[in-house]
C-alpha cells in the first residue's frame, strides 16, 4: 500500500535566480536570432516567440531542475515556434490560392488560437519533463 503514494517533503526551495538570469541571456540571444529572421517571418511570429520566451523564462527557469535541460527545452521551443509559423504561412498560402481570398479573415481570427496552441502545449510538455526528472531523482535516492 505504501508504494501507491509519493511522500511530500516539507522543504521549501527558493526560486533559482541564477537560472532565471541565464535563461534571460539565452532567451535574448534566441530573440535576436529570430529578429534576424524578421524578413522571413511576420510580426505575429516574433511576438508569439517573445511571449513564449517570457513565459518560459519566468515560469520554468525558477523551478528546481537541471539548467542544461531548461536551456535545451527553451531553444527547442524557439525552433518549434519558427517551424510552426512556416507551416501556418504555407497552409495560408495554399488555402488562399485554392479558395477565394475573402476567406483570409479565417486565418486572421484563428492565427492567435494556433499560436496559443503551440505555446501552451510546448510549455506543458517542458513542465512535465522537468517534473519527471525531479521525480526520477527522488526515486533513485529512496531506493538507496
């Protein structure tokens, strides 16, 4: 019966200010790289990637976990954001080419929802990866 629950520690851990500082630097470098791609990307892509970086740095970097894993997840999120916007632009171009251009309003309305979808899903996957790593370390120490 004792295997079915996880013991919760009463220890309090403060936010990792060093991780947040490094996250800000990595996020700024990624945003500068995305800014160089502004001729290829549209402004909504840049704004959504900025929003993702802001959420990621200030909500995930303060958590306990390996900084290298957080940096890899942040950079992977930026790559997914750029690829996502290329796919949305390609889909919009094909859709407008084969249908009337009056339906472009559909993409204007659903583009923020599509951006919200990739941001939330990637953020939640990153959160579960960081929590899973912490849980795995706790299980190893309990077995010893």
